[in-house]
C-alpha cells in the first residue's frame, strides 16, 4: 500500500466538497511534496504528528506557527478543559477577558489597550479599521502578508503584481470591490527612501503602515527606527503584524527584540498554542476611538482562546521558552551545517536562529525550488514533515535534533547525487513545490 494513500484519498474527496480542498493555503499538499507529504492528521502530541496512514513525523511546521509550546501542552490543555466545564459562549462576558488584557498590557511594550479577534487576518483587518477610524484617512501602506481580507487584496486591483513579492504571484483580486483600488499600497522592506517617497506621493492620506518588523533575518540597523520616525512626522499609525513572530522573539515579542515600539500590534498564532485567538493591542490614543467604531463579534469573547492565551503566555515566561528556542535553533543550524559539510553539499542553514531556513547556496534560481522540493520529499519519507525552513516549538528537543540530523545526512547525500547527475528534477516523485508564501523577508 502506498505510504500516504489514505491522505490522498481524503484529499481527492475533499476537493469534491470543499473549494480549494483546504481552508488554509499552507495546508495544501501543493505547498509541500504533493503526493509524498502527509495531508491529513490523525493526532498530534509534543513535537510530533501522526497522519491518517499511521506514519509518524516530527512536525517542523509547528501548526504553521500556531504551536509554540508543543502539541497538547498539558498546562494549557488542562486550563482549557477546566474552562469547558465552566461553560463557553455565555450571554455575559467572562472576567478572563480583562485578566488577559492586563497580562498583554504588562507584557507587550506598545500595549495600553486591547481588542480581541479569533485569527490573524481578522486581527489585521480590525487594526486597519481602527487606524483608519482614528486618523480619518483611507490609505494603508503595507509590506508582507496580512491575511485575506478586502483591505489587503485591494492592492492587486491597481496592478495584479502588487502582491507578487509580498505573498506570491498570480493572485487575482476576485470578489474584492473595485472601488477599493488605490487604498492599499505595497512598499519594499528595507528601503526607507521608497517609503518616504510613497508617503510624499500620498501626503495627508495615509492612515497606517502595517508590516512585520522581521521574520527570519535581522533588519538593517536603523531601518525600523526610520519607519517609526516617518510615521511620527506624518501622523501615520505604525502597526506591527506580530501574528507569526510574536513571543518567539522574546517575552516583549518582536517589537522588544528590535527595540522599536509601534502604535499598534497584532497577535494571533503564537499567543495561544493553537487555540483560535487573536489580539489587537496599542497605545491608548489610537485604540480609544475604537469604542465609537462598529467592531463587534460573538466569538471574540470566547473564553477558551483567552484561557489558552493566558496560560500560554505565563508558561512561555515560566519556562523561558524564547531563550530555549534561540539556543535550540542555533544547535539545529550548526548540526545541519556540519552534516552539509561532511556530505559535501553547498547548502547553508541560516537566518535568525528562532526561525532557521535552508539556502541552496551555489544553485541557480531555477534549480532552488527543485532542491527545496527534493528536500521536503526525502525528509517526509524519513519522518520529518516541513518545508526547507523550520518553525520551532518548545517540545522539540535532543531526540528531534538527532533524528533530523540523521535524516538530513541521507537527504543531503541524495541532493548532492541529484546535482551531480545534471538532472535534479528527475529525482522528484512529485511536482515542484508551488510558490511558498514570500511574506517579506523569508
Ligand atoms: C504575518 C501574518 N499576518 C497575518 C496572518 C494571517 O493569520 P491567520 O491565518 O490566523 O488569519 C499570518 C498567517 O500566517 C501571518 O503570518
């Protein structure tokens, strides 16, 4: 029987009933080694997942970043079970809403007031609405990926390639009202002059700049402080999208790590160890006007996500998770780099250690996706699910490191052989990985 037969049977059936097959693009098998990577999970625990065919994997995607402590963390899950016993979706609010707001304001540098959401894209849409409402301006400058909502996809109404380098090419803004054309404008990361020019071109019209402060590379010295200064000079609300970065970079989140405090920040995936939850936090002067705006939803008061988030943040602090991730990431990079050296493959595991990624150094741009796909394919066969990059979580430890380094030794050898053959593509048992999200840096 084919190793992942059940997964692909289910996926075929899903495509008959669910347009696009999955709810999240990053869960589509086309984003991995399509036909080899697992598609459906039976269960997850700690650093691992088991697919519906019974294969076990180390999950190097960590729930696409939603998992930070590890799957089924006992402290978080016990608190969730306790809350289920107390009831959910009650007609009046739960005091945990306030408890979490106080915790977020104590923890995150820019947080003086808080609103909630259920996911990252939604939280970004709320932040943009608040910034527009607070400034009375319509235009938003953005860099990177910020969800699926109209305000963001409107960027592709003017020029269909606007999102190419921020997300991926070929996104048609189908269903986005044409009247929004010109309201969301992309800017390139790292180029202060370009951003200043854009602000000049749209003087007095820009409500907000929304961006990830960093991802897996450190921004150039002074860049984010320069963005902050431009915002201050022009009365523009600076929003950091911390949906993916968040507490991975430390207890003060990425904004603490880079030492630049935005006016607002958006959190989701890494704040609640997988339970649906999102938050928009910010300075009082920007957040307070939201009291008069119509921003309202039943499930934003869901106590499950809030309890999960409260426990996750407390456990991140108590276990000193971020520091552990930095050193674990450095160890992973060094192990993979020494394996590459031993095997004689010109691949480098680099980037900031909390989010390492592989770079096939001397390979032509056309061959890089082939080698990345080959890596994903061969690692999957050896019980490691992921991309050519690594999302860390606190349940990963020495066993995962050993197993991954041993698998990488075999896989790097195969890749070297593929390169030596002059026809690396013939080593693929699947199509090339479809454009991974480019986001902003990597
Ligand atoms: C930076 C950033 N913003 C927004 C989102 C959207 O979050 P969600 O998928 O929870 O809507 C993501 C998701 O990957 C993200 O990485």
